[in-house]
């Protein structure tokens, strides 16, 4: 983990705390222990078979399937898992994952607000969406994003999205939300205003940005960057406030 000014963090793919439960291995990356306030980010790997049931008593959880296929059961209701699928799990709902193929099923999870344990099951299942079913929205001159889990699925605390950054360098800007980013594809550089030390990132890296930190992401090319983002409070990934520089 690289600790940067203003509370920013850049994590390498091997960073984080690993725990296992049956077929499920969790690597906790963005968390209260690593400086986050309200959001988490974990990388879940599932081997073939059924995982244990778990419940987040107070947190909303959003899942994104990076690789593999399977089924997510939320209070008994089944939701398909395949690459690009996003799942919303409300507080108190019981969920389990079944990997139905021989390959590892990888899911990127985020929760908000942070809680530290599991409790009894609560209300029934909610909804899922595939990124291909979401329209493209332009953010700035040449960056594109698609909502994944958002308010229309019943999620109140956080917004999950997938975004694309072509070869470019954004102007320095800030957000009024706390954000956790996972790099799906491509390589780039995180710059912080007023600081000469930039931080490179690549596939499997994670970036944590507290609210109000002036920053920009640069893609030096040639390949586009594809990223998964989650932020609190819920809103638009295109809402950015540029500085005067």
C-alpha cells in the first residue's frame, strides 16, 4: 500500500488482509483499517461449489463480477453471475455464492457504511443489472461511464459505476464524495495537486480517494483504462469540481 497526501491510498494487487471460509477467499483492501471512513472494497474469489451464507446487518453491499460464472442467492432468490453483472444486496439480507464452473469466480465487493460483522437475516432479495444494459454517459470531454448499482435498484448510500478513460490527462479536480476504485484494465498515473510524487497503477490495483482531495488520473496510453468505482454519498460520477489551475 502506498500512502499519499490527503489520505489517498494506492494498493497493489497483492495488498490487503486475506480470510477464507469454505470455497470463499476474501481480500479486504479498502477498509477502516486502511484509512477509509464509510466505504470498503474487497476482492472475493470463489472456487467451485457453494459458499457460506453471510449477512451484513447494517451495510448496503454491491457486487461486480469480474471473471467467472455462477449464482448469487439473496434470501433464497437466485441472480445470475457472469462478467459485467452487478448485484445489490440490502442491509440484513442473507446472501451466498455458488461457483458453477471449474474456473475461479472473482467478484469485487463494496459496502457502505462500514460494519464489522454479520447478524441475522433481514428483508428479501433486491435487483441485479448487467453493464451492457446501462446507457453510456459522458463525463467531461472524452470520458465515459455507465451506472451499475444506483438508486433505481433501491441502493441509497452508494453509487457503483464502470468507467473508461482513453489516452488523456484530466484537469485537476475534486469530488464531494469518498471513492474506492478498482482497475479492471489498463495502466495509468494518479496525480495530486501540488505534489510531485505521482503514483502508477495497473490491473488489479485499488485507489482510495477521500472527499475533497484535488487529483487527476492520467492515461499515458496506448490502451484505455477500464475501472470500477463506488462512492458515498450516492450521486453522479460526472460530478467534479475543477480547480483554477
